[in-house]
């Protein structure tokens, strides 16, 4: 449900573009992101830093797109957001001494500290690659292609990265505490 909630503005952007144009889609994306924050606030849910960052970037770059009637600004929005995420992953350990990925996922996974650091570096690399790829697609292909890539390509690459990350992490996960076993793999009797 969280993934669908986070995709809500992108899906509405895509639909509005298909039914209208890039300017309608941009306005809808701004309103959808504001609505997303309002919904979380009304439901007394935690508004994550990523939500605030997304709101700020869509309002600034979407607003410039609408104000100047120039699609270039909205095309840069994903790259700016990816760069901000990468920068946050880079600076958080320096400024706080904490591993950001451990803070996000530590309650779900038990990993050695070195693996948490590697995971942060992998995500930084992924975000930077996605930011560059966004610009390559934006400037090498049509607006229609970029809009399709924004939803399907970015989502597909993210899912693939998460799957590969899961396979990599499975090699490093510490075993959950289990009762000790005898040489035949049986738990001792109480």
C-alpha cells in the first residue's frame, strides 16, 4: 500500500498527460503531492522526509514549468530528486554518525555495519545512475517516450534493483536466533 501511495502522484501525472498535455500533468502532479501530504496529516500519519522533499521539488520545478511554459523544468525534476536522495545518503553518516539505510530498514533486517555502509553506497550509485538516465531519456527521446519512461522505466528499474539487492542482502543477513541444534539438525528436547 505504501508503494501505491507513493506512486499516486506519478500515476496521476501519467494519466493527466495522456488525457491533456505536459502542463495539465504538471499541475495535477503538484496538486496530487500536496494532497498526499494533506492526507497523511489528516490521518495523523508520519510525513517522511522523502515526502517533504518530493513536495518541494515538484512545487519548484513544476511551478517553473507552468510559469515559464517550458517542459525542461519538469524533465529535470526526477534528476534533482535522485541527486537529493544520493546526497542525503552521503551526508547523513558524516553529519549524524548513523547509517541511513540502517535507520530505514534496521528494524526489518539484521546486518553487519559494513553491509549497511555498502547498501548505502549501492543506493547512492543507483540514484545517481537513475538521475543521469533520466536526463539521457529526456534529451534523447520525445516527450511521450520520457513520460512513459518516467512511470514504467523508472519503476521497472527500481523493482529490478530491489530484487537484485534482496539477493545480495540474503548472503549477508545474520540468522535469526533459533534454538541450538544437534549434529542431525534437530532441536534439543526440553
